[in-house]
C-alpha cells in the first residue's frame, strides 16, 4: 500500500549544510524526527539552530544535503511546506494597533481561510493560549509573555501538523515559560502535533521533549532520547543509599560485597553510600545486603546524570574528536613559537 506523503508528519535531514561564504553555519546535519515527537534541538548561541529551522521551513535554501518535511522536499516543495507547517520565529513583529482577534483574522485571510471558519479558529486559539478575555485589547498593551502566546496562536491558524518553534520561551519569566510549555504539551497530546523546538535551555528540553539533538558549531553532537544520550555519555547509573551513622557503620560498610564511595552528611548523622556495581532494575538485593550487614537505611534513590552533565560531556567529547580529525589547516592556529619552529 502506498502511504500518502502528506500524512507523514516526520522530519528528516541528510547531511544538510548551510555555508555563509566559507563559514559552516550548519555542517552535514543528519537528524530524524518521528510523527508525534516533541523534538528538542539543543545548542548554544551560534550553533546553527535558527539557520536549520529556516531551511526546514523552506525559507532558506541549503548549500548541500537535503531534507524532507512531512514527506516534502525542502527545496522543490518549499511553498507547499510553508503552507502546511507553523513557525514561531526567534522574534516576531506584531501590528501593535490591532487587537489579538484582528491579528489572527489578518493571518487567516493570508492563508485564504474562509471568514466564518477563520473567526471560529481565532476564537478557539485565543482560548487555547489563554487570551480569550483579552482578545479585543490592542496588542500594544500586551506583556512579552502574552505576545508570545499570541504568536503561538498565529502559528496555529492553518492547523499545522508540524510546528517549528525557535527558542519560544527566550526572555519570558517562569510563568510565561510555563504557559507556553503547557500549551505545547496539550497540542502534542490532544492534536498529535509534531513539535520541533530549538532551545539553549537544558531544563526546558529535559522536561518537554521525548527526543533531543544536541548541536554545537553547526555539527550534530548526538541525538536520541534523554536516556539514550545518558548512555552515550557513559553515565553509570547507580544507587545512593543514605544510612544512619553509628560507631560500627564503617566496619559494617566494609563487609558489603560492593565497590562503594561514602560521604557523611547532616553533621555526621548520615552517610551517603554510592553503589554503582551490581545495581539492577530491582533494589531488593541491595537493601537486603545492607540490612544483613546491620546498617540502618534512612532513604534510597537512583542517580543518573542530569541532562546538563550529559550535554557538557558529549559536547566536550565531540570537540576533542573534531580537533583530532580536522585537517591541519582548519585546526586552531598554532602559537607563534610553534609556527617559527615548524618553518625553521
Ligand atoms: N546571514 C548570515 N550571514 C553570515 N553568517 C550568519 C548569517 N546568519 C547566521 N550566521 C552565522 O551562523 C551561525 C549560526 O547562526 P544561527 O543559526 O543563528 O545560530 P543559533 O540560532 O543556534 O544561535 C552563527 O555563527 C551566525 O553568526
Ligand atoms: Mg537562533
């Protein structure tokens, strides 16, 4: 059976690159986003996130490589892609004299949506983004957070099944960030919208996204679920067993059949025991061994690398790898002393 390409809400790129003269803003990027994903595109400023998003939305042509969005080629079908995706750019201009409702109707008309339907959609969207009671107020009175929510409503006017958001919570206060994130989760769960979201905020990506690509200096560092990235970073999962300290605790700890590291805490009252070997899905055996050794368990928790740790570890590893594989001419310039020695 032939599957219609228009029903496929996925995004895939293959060695996608964008050079500005000789500068590689996006360098051989290969990523895959499945339908229904909330995909986090994570990287520091200048990593190439905006450039990538603009290419995927058919607004900028790649220097080389290719990509498909919802089954359409980003170069040949750029007009089609622009009509079916939603894009919330890094910064949007607003017509401040309009009300939110007028603003959405204006965009509905640009998409040639029938007036009656446009009115209904505008009303529903203002409800979704929590601006229904402010829909007749001029946009000039809106806070930054309200403007960003209105921007989000605008990107939804054509009912896109794929939504691109370029750092959507940048510069918003915690409440503003939460409002946007909540709406995105609802759109994804209730309307099955595939979301491609760029961010340099690790906490946002780890709380919102099911899959992540880390980019740095135009290159892909890693992609996968947060769990997969943790494994890639070589994160050893383990358990921290917090026990009550006692005169015999050290002796009892030394009888455990595990490699352990200990830290006393709470004014010497408690000891954190890090167990990283022999840790399986169930903690029963470990608890059992601790009890048999005569130790009093206060609490027990699993430890895993935070996304922060994973991010820095992977980015650092990639940087080293690049430096080793780069042709000599592209490596960091050598010191004057080294250059003199080479040319002597
Ligand atoms: N039009 C342009 N001309 C030259 N360089 C550009 C242009 N647009 C972006 N860049 C450069 O490309 C790199 C990636 O930019 P960008 O995609 O905006 O990164 P990000 O969104 O991750 O901060 C940056 O170093 C930026 O300065
Ligand atoms: Mg950007």
